[in-house]
């Protein structure tokens, strides 16, 4: 089944919602980074959130970056997304292993105490940047807190990644609900009531329900209106030319030392782990070009 995002409104536009199924995206990330189960769960949650938050942006060239910097052994997470459902990301330490907590993967323990940063590059002089503390380090609650504090939008975020016994991804996805400024008290109360009744995101997806059905549960009794669906995927736009910029950035002195070593070098893209090889001859060309 393809990954996709559903966008919807309810109660005559008083509330909007996003829901996504992202199993393939998260499994691709797991394979690319050879990530442990807890790293896959943490990164998968942030990728799912990035996909939905990216779809909120208006323009073709808008870019979103989500950064989590914590003191836990995962050593931070970074995800970027565009407005077309293309998402990529990585964990600082994808090999992190921790014992389960309350029978579940200990994402909060892996992430640790720290900060969540949201950067939106909308083609203006300066990108918008908002930052909040991590309230639980479980990612969904942290984003709920971010929306309320940095964007002043009362929201609820649910994210989940369920792993198979063989450590592949069974299901993944999430939702984001947001109240509009003119939302009435009874609408807010109804949404809160529906949220209380909702089981976990992964249990709903595991039962074979689609994002549309997730939104039906969240907006029960509020007149759900689906406005749009769009595909989403793990996609990295790196290339040898782009990665060359990273080689240039280490400085002429360092590159010259590599040339003198007479060894080819390999540089990996952080986001997708693709390795690019540069021969001694290519390094000489890079030095010429960077003059």
C-alpha cells in the first residue's frame, strides 16, 4: 500500500486535520540507515510529522526542517520535508539500543532532554524559526506543545511506528488536528471527547484502517470534509555535485592532504546514507574549481 496524507476540515472549517500512513517511508529510512528498532521508531515519528507539516506549506519551493537536539544516546534527529510530500531524515546515532519501557520502545529515553526546533524556509529573506523544550521526548507531545507555544495554534498530534519481530516496520503514521481561531467551545469539547476515545495510532493502522478512517474517528459528529489527498515518500535529492559542496567546505588544505595521501575518498549523504566516491583526479579538479 502506498503512503499518503489526507487533509480535511470539520465543523464548517472550525477545525482542520491531517492524517498519514507512512509505513514504506519509515521502512525505507530504516533500510537506508540500518537503524535499530528504537531509532526507527523515533525517526519514523518525526518523518511522519514532517510529511504532514510539509503538506501545510503553500508554495512549491517551501521547505520545512525539524530538528531535535537532546542529551539521549540517539544524538539528535533531523528531518526535512517539502510541500509535495517528499521527506528525508536521519538520526545522529542510528545504532542506539535501549531496553523497552512499559513494554514499548523507549523513544523518550533515546532522545533525552533537549529542544525541538522548527525552521520554515518560505523564500523570504529570513526563514521562520521556532523553538520549544521537549516536554516528553516522545515527539508527538513535543509537537503539540510547539504548536501551542510557538505558533499559538491549539493542536493535538498523534504519531506511531510499530515494528515487526524481525525489526522491519509493520505500520507507521499519525495525525495532526488544529483548531481555527473562530472554533466554538462545543466544537473544541467534541474534539477533546473524540481524542479521549481514540486508541493509539498504530493500533488503528494495524487493524487495517486508512488515514480517512482515522479522521472520521477524530471528527465524529462534526461533519468531516476531506479536502485533499497526496502521496508521500522518503526522497533524497542528493547528487555527486551537491555532495561536492561538502567536500569543498572542508577547505583546500584538507583536500590537498587527501590528494597527497593518494587515496580515493568516500563521502556519505547524511540524509540517505548514499556513498559518493571521489578519485584523486576528481579532488584535483575540485581544488581547481574552488580557486
